[in-house]
């Protein structure tokens, strides 16, 4: 029997498989294994674009949402475990669309450290992540264990990376291919004009990857060939917003599904205007009225290209953050879909109560990119699920979808910083209650 989710594939033998949380999981969070659970009395933000609804009850059967109705409008199912959540707020499970959890599995990203970070992410409300290139030998193992509930972790979607040969001098590619030759493994592939693209994509698909990620040192022509082949083989195509020599407009016109990093989108601007903006006084308005950005944003809207600005990664570089925020703001104003990704999952090793970095990215999307709190939530739920190709399973609170849910003590629509007030998390129908929060 095969259980198949886009990017998550597990083969099971015939028979009964009993899954229980590990000792580590039990030590970090209480787990509810009742077959039916009711979250009663909540104010519900379902992520579908509708207004929040007060005093709702959500019934979960196994992994799925079975019913949603106003509390008291119909009987609750007999024998269900009922959580009275009057005064609490329910949102879809959050998705961090840019993490790296297995770049160096033999060092910084050791299994122990990575499991700790994933556990803290889950307890902080993150129920899925998009890993943007690492060692898939480690990623596939983590993905499997997260899916089965053998480790407390968000579900994991990951990419295989394609780039030009010169990129593979980067020591990170050596860490992610240890024991083999970087650039010559299915998940870290050097691409040239003579590469058999069909075969390279097929081998990448065989790693269990959800997508191909285009990183650097690629032309627009190669980007188009890889994108077409990835889509033909049922994979998503994620890319840096510039691949140099390919510029942002080349990447978007190649037909990729999503682009990352606002600082790379800035390469669409006239170089003089970009330099002026980067060196402008902190209290001076930025001039990003630029024909190159006009053309790029129009192409992104026409092609439905999703934009992941990763504002947090520039937090310690004020001029770059300011320009990145302005670019994200203008993209949002034009109607480009933005998603929330951090480029660093977060979770301090020494702090058992650390929150994932996604909460800070959501705040930056509101304060710098101009999203409303509701739009920011959608960037980390509904729209984030689209980039994973998983919108039929997650991203909104609807009957039939996975029960990936976060209960908050305070209203995130009043203040996006209230996403930090995590009271309880549900992932695939299992309840996790963070200790000490």
C-alpha cells in the first residue's frame, strides 16, 4: 500500500502499523490520541479569505477535519475529546517556505540538533516546511519520521538543487554531498548545455523531492528547459530570483513557480537607482519607481509567479532590509502573491521555549511589505500550501483537509505579533501543548 502526498511518499507493508510518539516527543509535549477531537468555542480564521468567525466548533476525525459549525448549533460527537477554547483563536498550521535543515548533517545539522529545532518549530505553530536544498539522504529520513509521527516535527517538503558547475566549489555543496562528488549526485546536480535534462530531472524526482530548485550560474535558456521538464515530470520548480547570468525577468519568463529573495529581485532595477536606494539616508524615501521592476511584476502577475522575499535574512543589514521591504511592498501593491519564508528555521539549542523565526518574518511582512495581518497569515498558510503543490491537503481550515491547526491566546488579526501566543498545536490530528507557554 502507498500513502501518497505531493512530495511525501511512504510505502507500508500490509498489516497494522501502530505509531506512538518517541520518548523525546512525550517529554516535550502532551499528545492526544483520541480518534475524535473537538475544538469548541474558538474564533476561527480559516485562511480562505473569509472573515473570522466567533464561537465555532471544529471536529477532527483522525488526521482530518470532519466538521465545522457554530458552537451549540448541533450536537458534539459522542465520545469525543472536547477542548473548551472560548476566548482563543484558531488559525491554520503555519508553513515556513524557506528553511535549510540538512546542509551539513555531519556537523551543524546533526540529527540531534535538527530534531530539536524541528520540535521547537512544531511547538511554535509550524506544521510544514519547505527545505530549499540539502542532503536528501538526511531529509528523506526526517521526512519519513515526521510523516509517521515518530519525531515531533513539521511535515517536510524538499528540493533537489540544479546549478552551473562553478557553483559546486561552494563548501556547502560538499557538506550536503559528503562521501560523493558535489554536482554529480541527483540532489546536487551541475547542469550545462550538454546535460541530459530529462534524465537529470528523473533522477532528482527519484530522491523524493517535491521540486527542482535553480540556484546559480544558469542561463535563461537552461532555466526554461529545466522548468519545462520539471513540470512535465510532475515537479514544482523553485528558483532564486536571479541565477546570474539569468536575470529576474529571465527566471520568471522561464515559467518557474516561485522565486526567492527580494535582494535578487532588486537586480531587475536600473543599477544606478538600485545603488542610490541602498545608500539613501535612513529617513529619506526610497525611489524604486523603475521600469525593470514594472516589467518584472507584470510578468509575475501574468505567470502567477509566487514571490518569497525572505526579509528576515536581511535583518542585520539595514540598507538591504529597507530596499527588500520596499520591493516586497511594491510587489504586494501590484498584486503579486507573497509567501513567508525565513531562510533559517530558528530555535535556539539552549532554549527549550524558543519560537521559530517565522513569527518574525510575519511581522516584517506587515511592517515593511504592507500586508495586513490577515494577508500575512495567508502568506504562511493558504498561499504557502500552493507553492508546495499541497493546497488540496493543507493551508486552510476546511472539511476534508488535514487537521493542521494552531490555537492562539490572542487575536492575530489585531496584531500579527500575537501569532507568538501559541496555546496549542495540532498536526495531522495530534495535539501538542507546549510546556511553559
